[in-house]
C-alpha cells in the first residue's frame, strides 16, 4: 500500500477499536432503555390495578351504605308495626319490610361478589409489586454495570482519541475527508480489502460488499497513492498484498 492508504489503514485500526468500545457502552445503554420501558410498563399496569381497586372499593362502600340505609328503614318499619291499629296497615308495612329485606339480600350478594373481585385484584397487585421490585433491581444492576464499563473504557477511549488525532496528521486532507464521510455512513467501517476469490483469474471483489471491482481500480491502488472507493458500498479499498497479474499491472 502507498503512504496514504497505509496511514488510512492505521487510522481505521484505531477507529475500529474506538467504535468497539463505544458500542460496548451504547449496548449497555440500550439495555437500560429497554429495561426502563419495561419497568414503566409495569408501573402503568400497577397504577391501572390501583385505579380499578379504588373504583371497586367505592362501589362496595356505596352498596354497603345502601344496605345499611335499608336496614335502618326496616327497623323503623318494625317499630311502626308495633303501634298499627288495623290489619291492613300491618300487612302494608309487612310488604314493605319483605321488599326491603329481599333487596338487601341482593345487595349483600353483590357486595360479596365485589369483595371477591377486590381480593383477586389484591392478589394480582401483590404479584405486580413483586415484579416491580425484581425489574427495579435489574435496572439498578444495569446502571451499575454501565458505570463500571464507562469507568473502565474512559481512559482507553481517551488514549485512542489521542492516537486517532495523531494518525490523522499523516493523512492528506482530501483522503481524510473521504474517510470521515464513509466512516460516518458505515459505522466506522470505512475500509475494505480487495480480495481475489480465484487465484487463476484476474478478478477482484470488495470484501465489504463482495461485489466485483474493475482492474482499473486495482491498478490505481497499486500504482498511485490515491484513495479509491467501491462503487457499490462506498468503502475505501486497499490491497494487503501486490496483485501480481499481467492484467492487473497493465495501465
């Protein structure tokens, strides 16, 4: 490789190491984002469960109030029965009492039904609370792991950034501009080796996208210290070993 490609190759090696460290950090941050969404979803379910329980308890309290009101009314009617003077009045009060008593039995059945639902919601709520604690502990663990990774990689990244800065000083401005542009679009994978899939054929492919490359590109890389990019994937091409073929060295 010429001096420019050799300098770019060294820069790519540093860039790849930087990218790997940053991806390690980003991967953990991605886990934290996923875990945070999971925890928020459980919290939302817990709030919905709480709201349902509150509404259910309000219904129970309302029905219980109605039942007690009818009980008091029955007590009053029974007191009236003691002072009635005619059978007709007595019978009318008895009908009222029986009606109220029947309605109260229905209320009691409904109250028992709702109390059963409330017990079920309580059990479900306890399960959700357990899940909240577990997932909260998981998030705390991920936060701790991220802090450890950042502490471990921070000096490595700082050192590599210094090395990268020094390496860029050996790359011509136009070549560096191309490298930066390709690196941005290719997740720091800006360079690709040209390989010869068949030793008996004068054919070369880009090892990044595995597409065939013209021999003119091979010649330019071998004979000129210029940046050549793959016309398909855009990566900067290089040869690790000379392509010793008649066609590949013919201008």
